[in-house]
C-alpha cells in the first residue's frame, strides 16, 4: 500500500505472510527497505542478507533484488527518485 508520493519518490508499506515476498526484479531508482516487524531475507545480486526490525537495506538501482519472508513481516520501502 502506497503511503505517500512526492516528486522525489514514495513510501510503500508491505505486509507479508510467511512464505510470501517479492520475486527478483530491478528498479531504475535506488530504494531503502526498513524492516518493521518479523524477519526478511533480502537478496541483492544473488547475495542473501537476513534483516530484522530496525535493519535498513539499500537496494541499488539496476541491481537484481528479491525479498522473502519466512515468518510474517512488515517493511517500509522508500523509493528514491531523482527530483
């Protein structure tokens, strides 16, 4: 669910059940993931990273990334677009 939009980007709240996630994809813009609840595996360029509440992960533009939730989790995605 998109929480806010601005010319410089947007904020989107994601809620995942166990076993859900985002398949590998790329974005033309840098983004930040802030884990709010649960735990996520964030994979960037084939390298998995475990992320727990309070973790901030940078997703570089043009680099393949994916998100997987082994347990229910919430994350805030901050998409950073050029103004």
